[in-house]
C-alpha cells in the first residue's frame, strides 16, 4: 500500500499575493532547495521558494547528493507545488527503489527509464514514479516542498543538495551543415584471442590479452562464452583498456540464468544485453559504450575483469577482442643510408677547436616513483594503520595517486561499514571514502586520482578503474615526500550473534600489495644572470632659444568715481602666445588695494 496522502496535509504552504496580470513564464531557471534530514520515523521537509512569476510548462528536480543508512527502500519522496499538487518521486511499494545513495540524480519526464529501473546510486536522468506533467498550467510562484517520509527506526539520512528547474526550454534542433565528403579512413580489423580463466568466491578475477601492434582504436567488440555455477545475478563483467579506462559489459543483478555462449558485445547491436535471454547468443549492446575506447592506443594489455559477489565458482571458457584500428605500424623496412665521401686531412694540419656554444640545461623527464605496501587484515570494529615508506627521500609532493589491486570484505559485511584514509608523514589526512557511501564487497583494480572524471561514490562495486576520492589528494601538494605514509582502514561491522556465543567478526582484507605513486615537484629553473647594460653617456642639455618678445602700448584710463573703466589694445601681428607681461603706470589720490 502506498504511503498515506496525509503528507500533503502535514505541510502548510506559504500563501503568496498574486497580481491580476499575465506574465511570460521564466525559462530555464534553477532554484536551490533547503537541507532535508531524517533521524527517526516520520515526515521531514525541505523548502524551495520561487519568486519568479509565470505558468508552468515543465518541471524537473535535481538531487546532487542524498544518502540513507538503511536504504531508500524505507523512504518515500514527494515534490509538492505551491498549489498543493503532490508528485511521488518514489515510495515504499509501487515505485520502490533500493540502495543507500542518490548522486547526480535528475528526475525528469523525458528520461528514457523510470527510477525503479535504475541502479544505485542512480547517476543520470530518470522518470519520477508519477509524472511532473500534473504541475503544468499552475502558477510557479510560491514555496515548493520536498517531503521525505521515513518508516524505519535507525534509518538516518539526508538530502544535502537539491534544486528545482522550472520551464526549461526545449532546444530547437540546428540544421546539420552540409559537410564536404570526408576522405575514407583505412581501418584494419583483427581478432585477438584470450585464454580461458576461472573464478571461485567473492572478488575480482582478470584475464588479459596483450597486443604488441601499434595503432589507434577505431572500434572495439568483445566475444565470450562463460558459465557461473551460482548464476549470473551476482556477476559483473568489465573491459579495461591499456590506458586504464573501464567499461561495464553488464553489472551485478542485470543478467539471469547461468551462461553466456558466443555472446558478442557490440555498440551497434539492436538489443541491449540486459533485455536478452540466456544464453545470450549473438550480438548485444553492453551497458556502457565501448566507443569510449575509440582514439585510444591499441598497444598494451587489455583486461576482461569478472567480479563475483558470490562464493560460487565460474569460468570464462573462451573470449576474444575484435578491434578495428587505424594507423597500424608494422615492422619497418630498413632504409640503406648512402655512404658519404671522406676527405683526407692533410698531414700536419691541425683542426681548429670549435668555439663552445652555451647549451640550455635539459628539462628532466616526468618521473613519478612508486612504492608498494604489504597485504593486511582489519577485523571488525578495528582501525588498521598500514605503513609504507615514501618512494623517494627527496623533493616535495606535486601529485599523489593510490592503487588498490584487491580489497574485499569477508562474510556478511560490506563496504558500507568501511572507511579509508591516506595519511602523510606531515600528518595531513585525506579521505578516500568515509563509511556509508560505498556498496558491495570489494575494490578491484581501483585507482584514486584527483584527475578522474567520476567520484568513487558514483561507482558500482568492485569500482574498477580511476575514481576521485571524496577528499582531495592535492592537500598533500607542497609537503616533503620523505617519511612514512599510512593507509588507514576502519571496519565497523560485527555481525549480530546470540548473546551466549562469542561475537563473529567479518574482516576487511587487502589480499595483494597496494601501490602509492608520488610525483615530485620539478626543480626550479636556474636563472641566468642578465649582463649589466653599459651606462649611456648623457647628452648635454641645450636650452631652446628664447622667443622674441614684442611690446604693445595701450592708452590711458581715467576714472573719477566708483565703477568699471576699460581700454582696448588692438594687435595685428600673427603667432602663438608663449608668455605675457603687463606693465602699468598709475597716478592719483587712491589706494591700490581698491583696484582690481
């Protein structure tokens, strides 16, 4: 049964005064909403005031970040307009979702899939459970409300950042320009076979195809056959390029039954793999676009990564890559260099020593030393410090990246109970991820790098590839590299047990070495002193010739009372005035202070 509609009566909208006039709707305006937090069962709200006027033509809602400790299957989220119209984004029954996070989630009617068909943390655009179309025609002005209902004790959460977009204009398509016919590109296709490999238990297993030919990737397809004894539901498969980028062929909980047989993953296939039927024979579109690899380098190790969230075994019995590439470089044919004639130096002739030319100091090549840490185990409710010596004893930090090859949680626990931090010799702490932001049981082939395009909280287990940590590794920049660095793990999970029995503990295990890469700052360039310029000899100052002055005489001015008296002096000469002097001769019985 859907959450009762008493929510709309528990929220009092702010009344607004509307003027009796018609105004055009505001286009493409985003309005930030208020913080929403829940700590116990009940209803909480966040408000979004809109002061602009106009009729609504479309609405969308963007949630930048939201999380809840026991999962959104315990929550209902509703958007309520100033007129009291309520639209359910998701609820406890008909539109139920799962997972503990929403991240960069946009609710919009034009999205291709409904939110209930998404995968946590629901990155991207999704249709709400009910359509925002019901807001159309209402007046936008007033207070909008985001209401969250929580029905579970201990389910603590918050919507930390959300906004409302009203009347986003629909773009008018621009006619495609007429382009000249491109020059055909020479593309060579070749199949590269891989070896079979198997997995057994929770974690990631990797098969590798090494390509020694040079070229630029134009298209990638992958063909494989595989069996999973416990079914494909807990299995995810990913393809990783030599440049370290990973694309999902399919994620956990997306396929059914037990087998893939002669399955070809091809972006141009008509049917997506998630809508196929076992054993998925033929071409299917992967969930991520393999075209992401286009224009990357062909040469290097390509990896098929299988992540299992089950203790059951499985095997990739056959797999290969079909890659179209351009600019492939084969073995070059040696060119014979013609011999040059040698002129004999006469006996007794002494070759003059050339004048040495000052050469600039070479710029050192980019070099980022690495060091490896040892495997370790962190038991439940334990903080584990894992020390590692800096890869070099000189210089200051310019960039830090961290690689974890294989980290997993045993038993019933998962990454939701684990936090991870990196600590420098200077005691600077950078958060890789805190508790309650990751899901599933493992990290595999995971790089923490500030330059990654996505944050680790946006990913899905086993988080293969490059991810931004939740903190900034650039906080280490400028510090001394030398000393002991520490990877700190906190595992907060202890499984519930009968009071009469000893507590069971799930451990967090780093099964293989982890790697710390630190790039030092480049040395400061040595400045070449600029030779002193010769002091110029000053040119003696020659004063300009003084202009000739001409005297002009005026008449007499007589005054016998208080008033203004004047005389006019007419000058017929031409030229520019550079100086004026006036000479006066006066006589009479008066004080000069009385004259102006």
